[in-house]
């Protein structure tokens, strides 16, 4: 199933194919790939590795896959965002995201997450959850800006949730 890209005011969320995810995991861009400075980061490699594992175990996740965050004006990839797989038995999907250092602090993560929230809502999810390290208040603000609320905290993580 071909999933369309999602455009926001400044970004394009490009759904990754297996081939694109494999190139990111290997750190090997093809001539047509437009990778921004510092892309992919370790977090991108971890995320696409999980995406590839999920694809192999469960098949095509449809809209609940991995997306490359690209700048709309240049097409340069500056990070990733996506789901850890399809929604669970309660209809809740888990989200994750990350940006290269040069793209941080510009509101891109919040903009991308708001678009992902809407995508999940339209696809029939009942809600979204995510987490961030205790010492990552910037990521806390990203989830709060997308409408997620803090629901729990443990010794390492702050947990967020948004029901639809």
C-alpha cells in the first residue's frame, strides 16, 4: 500500500520504504537522497531498525510506519518520526521522533508531531502515547505542544498520552 507524504507548513513527512530504511540503517545514501547535515543520527538508525524488524514480523504497517522529516523548501532530511508499530489492543499507538542538532529549536518536532497526531486520528487510532527522558524538557514541550499530556513519571522517563 502506497502511503502519501504529509505536508505541513514547513515540513514534509515522507513515509519510508523498506529500501530507504535499509539505506538509513546502513548510513549509505544513494545519489537521489537528500540528507541534511548530521543525518542520520543514532536515533534514526535505531528507529528504522525497529521499523524493519516490525515489517519482517508483522508485514506492512500502513500509515503506522516510519517517516523521514524533510524540510519542505530544500527537501533535506533532518530527522525522523513515526510509530513503533500499529495500535495495540486498546487502539493506542506509540510515537517517537528525533531531529539532527542543526534542526532543533525551530519548532519542527512539534509541527511534525501535530501532523502525526492527525494522521493517527484519521487512521482510526484511539490514542497516542510517547515518552522522553527526565532530563529532556525540550521533548516534553514537543509532546505537550502536540496536545499530549503528562500521565506518569518513573526514575528515567516521563510518559505522555493523548486520547481521541
